[in-house]
């Protein structure tokens, strides 16, 4: 089953086979591109069911445009054209592009999902816009070449180049946005009645009612109980009592806010239901997830009371992990709420079950992170990656949640600077302290700094409190994963 439920394949990679010849001892460019894309989407973006189709047969002018190719194109959600001089000269490649354009253009959904094109033009050479095939009309190109001048044709950027990952990231982000429009919110296994989580969903302005309904549907799909719809109408004192009772039965409160204040209380015209419920929840110290649109500029809101209220929401201290103010897409927040429910449920079901390893890496060092993960998986270890997001705050929230469920945190130290490492270690310590505050037993026992061949040696880090063991694994002398270096890591991950 693919990530996109209505398709057999998520991505069809169309390319000229001559572009996949490796230079010297390097692997083929297309081979590396596919591996990087698969790893990034599957491991860093959580698309575990991702299916990429690429024809790896050696083809020439006599190769038939056969039924297998047509079926793969017809059953793929997204078409990636690796556009080069060779690609434009290949009748076979042009037929693949034409087939996707014609087939999907005639079927429901068409060639666009919302504002996202289902055809991606990945430019391996600096092909002038006037030379693009007509099927690329309405798309924007993603350059993966090193041309600096407009009239330069350029050549492929290879993975050893620092620019490779920087150019890959917009492609990954655009694919994720497109998949968000293709894929419904992720499913979760139903929990047993004793594990059910109660979620308080606060009142919202009318413009956010559909979004609220979507949040409730996601929570109910995960078998959570809902506390909501306390107003209208209700006097301030009765309302506070009702909300307080509902919060006492809830494990998390969800607030959806924008530039509109919402309904006013009948006896307090200076106060709206969304604001009041936010303040009551904050005083009750219940964990709160507070969402605002990613494109909302709070400083430009005309309603002065609402502007000040949202400024106060944004600047509240995130004490004891009880408060998260999140700017992101609606689909991302739906997933985040689902993850919170799943995390609470999992903790209630089995406090002692922990992942062995969480690997966290900066984009510069992803390839070594994937190698280490494969090595640990081959040894039978439980391994997870920290999941990325478009929104840095959402990424940090996911990181803190993952740290609370893991025994060993492995930070890949290659080209990344000390500031990134220090920030990650501080976040890990913060997560541990929050678990102490809530009387939850912390699971994290070790933080490992894994030095790759691209590192400049042991990073110069400040002294940290002796809450957790911080160890260095020096794999900088070997391009492969050294079993002797990782022996301590494997023993630390062993189950008691």
C-alpha cells in the first residue's frame, strides 16, 4: 500500500539512463537521488509507506514503451522529471511525461491538487524556460545544477557538495505539501476503553468551526473522548465552573485562534468564549496546544483587544511542557494533536516500554544518520528518526515528545556546528525536567555524540548538569560504521 491511498505508487521518477552513469568511483547520480529522497521522506518526514517507482532497465532506441511503464505512470500520484539535455533528447522520456500529462489530465483531480502541481521539473542542467516541454507549463523548476550564469548549462550537483542538501530540501518540502493534500490524516490503532484520553476542544470563532470539527474528528478517530461546546449562551460564572469541570476530566486542551475574537459572553461584553476558555485552562495548568495560522501577522490585527490577547498567548512561558503555541498548516496541527493523544495513550498503556534509539541529525549530516540507522537495524535495534516539519517550533515539539520516549539519543556530529548540538542537548534536558515535574519517570539514559568523517573533532561544548550521560563515539576515521566504536552504543540499547 502506498502513502497516497488512491494510488499504487507515490512517485514516478522519469530520467534519461545516460544521466545515471557514475563518475570515477561515484555511484550513479539518479541512484543517489532516489536513495536520498526515499530516506528523507520516509525517515525524516514519517512517510513510512512511501513507494517510489523507477525503471532501472538499460533502455535504448529499440526498447518498447511497454505496458508496465504505462501502468506505473497511470498509477502514480506524482511525476518527477529529472530534466537534462539527455532528457529532452530522449523520445522515451518525453513519452513518459506526455503519458502522465494526458492520462491524469483527463481524470478527476487533474494535474493539480489545490495550488500544487503533480509534475515536478527537477533541473539537472540549466535548461532555459523557452526550451521546457509544454507539459511543464504552470510548474516551477527545482535546480539541481551548479550553473551560476543564465547562459551556463551547468552540471549536476553531486552529494558530496554542500549545495546538494540545500537544493534537495525545497523538493522534499514541496512533495510533502503535495502529499498533505493527497493523504488524509494518519490513522492510529484503536485503544482499549481503559486507555481513552479526554480532550478539551475550546470554543472558536465562526471561521474556524470547520477546522474545529476536523480536530474533533481526528481525536475521535483515535478513540479519544471530547469535552466541547459548553457555550452558548452561559453567564461568566457558570461558564467558568463548567469549563473547570470539563478540564478536570481532560488530559489536554486544544485552542484554535485567529484574528477574530469570537462570541462575546452575555454578561461580559469585554470577554469572548475563546479567550475565557484559554485563560481558564492556563490557570488550571492543563497541557495546552494553541494554534494560529502560519501566515497570521499578529501585529497587523485591527481589533486591539484581540491583538493584545494573541501577543500574550505567543509570549507565554512554556513552563513544564504545559503550553505550546504553534504556527503551522492546519493539516500539520491535526497530526500534532493526534501525536499528543497517541503519546498520552502510549504512556498510560505501558510506562516501561521505550524505544532503544532516537537519531537526530541536521540536514548537512543526513547521509551518515541513515548509515547508522541501517547498521543498528541490522543488529535488531529499535530505531527512530526525529521527524521534521515546515515549522521549526513544530519540529522542536516533536523532538521533545520523542526524547521522552527514548532510552538513547544519538546526535550526528559532522558538518553541523556546536550551536545546533548545544540547542538539542538543552531541549533534551528540558524534556527530562518536564517529566520530573509531572512525576513521570524519564526514559532517557544516554546522549551520544556520533562523530563522522566530516567532523572537525570532538565539539567544544559547555558543561552540562550531571542529569544524563553524554558520551562521544568517534567514527571520524572510517567512512563506514565501525563496530568497535558502536559497541558501547549497542550495549546501552540492550533491553534489561
